[in-house]
């Protein structure tokens, strides 16, 4: 289920490559662009494997009349959404949801530290632009494998100048989170978007420095786990039924396709609506959500079906009970 969500038809207005594996799409809604907060995302209806599915993409930049800007990384370990998007051509028709913001910003802080990892730059572009327009003290740390992989680099350089710091792994310029966070003023706000490894490292550093947890705002994406994405098995406690979750499929989709009706909302690992009780694990869980705490993840008693995965077999209680015949 989805709450307070409306859908509109749109046209793919323009397509361009902004990095070797990242493609930008401008989607022009029939009724005009709705106002949105920076850092928002939209959901896009796609046909994947012959079945209608929904994927979520962050909006790039601030609201403009031309349309919604999104950028999609062609990910070999994705669930098929990136391949479906990359197959589109200008003029294609799509259904998109109204924009929704999950990152809340306090615009009154003395300083802002923005951290983006890879495709996580997409919501950060608009946040940086809004902060610059307000005259805020802002620095952006952009972590990429190589400088050539950095999307929107010209746009960000023009916006931020030397306040943009690119950390390219192949140049040995890795981000020192401890030093970066320690140098911030006491009431600074940090905003991060990137893969799970970056998020986990940032949270450990932030908490280790004794900074308020609420001053670290973040967003992640469910395809970024700590373990390789591969097929795994889920066993249903009530019936003993076993379902194979394919490499390009979410646990949520596999359970619903098998008739187990698991409720969901954000499908980004952020709301917890699709959380399942974990009974046992023969292998290892890969928690890819940002809903549960580190302690809860270590306990392995619950998992978010929309993004989290496993290696091996996991037995779950879906709480779903079929009506008696």
C-alpha cells in the first residue's frame, strides 16, 4: 500500500549520459511540474520482465519548469529497473508519482557537510544548490571510484568552486570521515546519500565523535548491500513452503507473487511497513534498510522485505494467514 500518493502521465523529454554508467532523464508531466522539496524522489512505473513494477529515483536539482530530472546508474546487480530505464527513448510515455521528500533539513545551521557516494549525488545536487542560494556555509564531499565516474561534475564545480571536494578512489583520495566530521562546528548538519557501506561508516564515525544522531541525515538505496546480490531461498514458517528469490527480484515481490500479501509503503527500506519476523537463518542476512538500528540488525529478528536479502536460506513468519476453506 502507498499513502497520499497520486500518479500522473509524463513524457521522456530528453536523455543524456552524464557519466559512463549514469544517464539523466528529464520527465515532463502532462499537467506541469509539481513543487517539491530538494532531496525528494519520485516513483516510476516500469515494465520489467513483462510485469509492471515500481522503482524510486531521486530528483536532481531544484524544481524547474522543464520537468523532473532523474539520473539512473546502469547497475549489473540491480532488479532490472536500471536496464528498463536505459532502454527508454525520448518520447516514451511513463506514469510517475508525486514527489516525496524523506530527508528533512534544518536551514538554520551554522554549517553543512554534504557527502555523496556514487549515484548518491542525485539528491545532493538540489540540496547544495538550495544551500548556496541561501548563502550557507556548505562543503560537498563527492566519493567516486574515479573522477571520470563523477556525474554532474561541471554543474557542481560551477556551483561550489573549491567547496566541492572529489575523493577518487583510484587516486588514493579516500574520504577521512573521522577528520571531516571532527572539524565541523558543534551544531553543523551532515547530509549523506550513498551505498550502505558508506552510510554505516559515517554513522560509526558520527556516533563515535559523540555528535547528536539527529544531526546526521541520510538516504540510501536498496541495491547497495554489504554482501553480493545473488539468489536465495525463503522458507515460510506456517507452511514450510520454500520460494526462490531471484537475483534481480526483491523478497517483497517474490512473496507477493506467491500469494503471501506482504504490506509495503516506501519500498526503499526506510519505513518498516514490510518488516517480517525472522525465525532462523541458514547463511547470512544482508540488511539493506535504514529503518532498523544496528543492534536490531545484529539480532536478526526482523528484516525489511523490500530491500534486504540473504545468502542461503531464511525462514520468516509473514503473519499472513489464508482464509479457511
